[in-house]
């Protein structure tokens, strides 16, 4: 299937909410439809993304929240320039595991202004066609995190994730679709596909 333009679909949600599984399922689905797809994730594996991953595994230590925000923004600028914009220009579908709503929620939860973060990001980062906000009860997310990993990062503490979740809940934009991800994964997948088909109906007509 040849698309008239590129599309950007973003999956957001707290750690353990199921985004990554569904990014992969969507990637396979697009490929089955004969649609060229690029699956990406932020933080990336680039220079800034690597610095961020050290922060995640070793803790924030002396890094200030402003510095932390800057690293995520630098990482995103690279991702936008090197990966996202070129793919959209080639009319590909980009499936992105985390984007600027994560920055607004996670760095916003440190006391930075979430709306300012969104405005600053939208000055350089293309707006997604849809942002799917995954929601699973925090207790269940924590259970999943603990059962799949032996190390839990400082970003995955309950009180912090509660703040992140409440900020995610507060964001209001017509591109946002709330996805109850505490369900059978096939059901969630079908909901995503329906939303994507609807988006294509708008964009391709
Ligand atoms: P995550 O999706 O959990 O990566 P992985 O599964 O590969 O470990 O993302 C890593 C963490 O980064 C996660 O706790 C959320 C955090 N994060 C931010 O704080 N701000 C951001 O802008 C982004 C993109 C992620």
C-alpha cells in the first residue's frame, strides 16, 4: 500500500505499561500491510541516548533536572533530524516508543513546567498523527518491571511514577488516544489498528 504522506504514531505511558510490545506488534502489522515502517525508540542509541542510559542505570547523582531535560531534548533533536524527518519525507510510517509527552511528564514530575516543555518540543519536533497513551495500574506496571528486570532505575519508583501518570492524564490534545493496556494484548492491538485505520481515512482521502 502506497501512502500519500508519512505518518508518525507515538506510544506513551509509564514503564511497564506495554508500549514496547505493542510497538513491535504494530511494526509487524504495517509490514504485513505492505507499508514501509520504521520503529524507533527514545532515548535513542545515539550519543545523548547513551548518556541518558547511564543516568537511568546509575541514578541522577549530581545531574540537575535542567541538565537532564537538556539531554533528552538533545537526544530528540538528533532523532528528529537523522531519523524521523527523513522517514516521513519518504512517506514511511514511523512507530515511536516514547516522544515529547514523556519529557513533559517525566521531567515535569521533577518540577519543571510540562506545558513549557511541550511548547519547546513542538518548535522542532514534528507533531505526531496520533499519540497513544497506554494506561495500566501502577501496581501492575511495577510488578511487570520487577519480574522482567533485576535492576530497577530511579525513574521507576512508585511515587515518581504516580506523578508521571497524573501528568500524562492531564495532557489534552486532539491527537491523544487513551489506551487501556490492562487487557488482553490482542484486544489492545485491535484498538490500535482501528485508530490507525481511522487516521489513514482522514489523511488519505
Ligand atoms: P524506556 O522506554 O523504559 O526504555 P527501556 O525500556 O529501553 O529501558 O525509557 C527509559 C526511561 O527514560 C523511562 O523511565 C522514561 C525515561 N524518559 C524520560 O524521563 N524523559 C524522556 O523524554 C524520555 C523519552 C524517556
